[in-house]
């Protein structure tokens, strides 16, 4: 049996006078309208959530900045910037914020020199590699054998290490630490 246009589904079923097509058309319009309404509601909800989230972040940042005043932090605590201090553990237990000032105090009672390098990448930090020299202080160069100050100016990772004797203190005594100051 061959059908010729009638009952093909595009103009209704044979003998229904096009009612199937009309019902399908109305159902399609209803579904399209409902889908559009759902999308509109979701979009409005997303905007509301986004605005609330932005407001919450603003309030949270304002509370943090009001609650925290920049402080001076002695690197290594009471033992200072010296070998034999687990600086990574010390840093993990210390809270840092943008604007805080780190003070690297050297033990000037010993004749050992110490310096401070700002490591430029994770590999250099982990391996105590000082080929790409980025020395920011030295007990011999900064005019004082006692201390050096560094301000955490941005919310970004900072990795510090002692590069004296080509990284000997860094490798042997783990004289290094990283921080990520909060806002």
C-alpha cells in the first residue's frame, strides 16, 4: 500500500481532518512557552544568586580588611632566619595577609652568612636551585648583619630560600618556606 501525502504525519492522520497536526502544533507551542519561562526563571535566579554572591564577597572582604591590620611577622618565630628551624612547618602554622611585613632576622652572633632568595618557580624552590639568581637580601650586603624586611604586596605565592653556599642550607637544613597571603 502506498500513501500519497495523507497520513504522513505532516498534515494529520487520514480521516482526522488535520486535528493531529493542530494538537501537535499546540503542544509544541506550549512546550516551547514553558521552556522559555523556565529559562527566564533560571536566568533571573542566577542573576539573584550572582548578585547575592558578589555582595557576600564584598562584605566578607570588607570584614577581613577591617579585622586585619598589617602586622610585622618575624620569619621562623623566636629562632629567626637560621638553619635548624623548620621554616615550612612554621609557615604552615602562621597566617599571612597582603600588606604584612616579613622580617628575616639573622643570628649575627655566628659568623655564618645568610641570604634571602625569592624563588621564581616551584622547581627551583623544591630543588633548592639558585641558577636563576633572584637574591633580595644578604647578611653581608644590606648594610646590617641583623635583619631584612619584605612586604607581601599581593595575594600571590611567595617562596623564599637561603641560597648561601649554592643552596647548602636550603638543601641540608630545609631553610626555605612558601606563603600565600590572603586578602
